[in-house]
C-alpha cells in the first residue's frame, strides 16, 4: 500500500517540483523531506519513501 502526502505536504511537493532546476535532485530532496515528516511514533524500518511514475507533470512520491 502506498500513502501519499496530503494538504500542506502535498502542496510542498508540488511547489518544490515546479520550482526545481534539477528534477533528479528535486526528487532526492523531496524523499528526504518526506522521510523527516513521518511522526516519530510511526517510524519503522519497513516504511520508505518511494518515487513512482506519474501520469501528470508532478511526481508521485509517497510512503510505502
């Protein structure tokens, strides 16, 4: 199951992606940012931030 960021985090992903000069670097930075936003009580070694192909111009990045 994949969980996607919502509300403010979703807007952050969209804004970072649109403003990025280097899209590969933007994906890496977004993965780090989303990793840091997992609440401490919910962090688990089995949860990772992944980037999947998207049908839009904004990447599909979420927790899996």
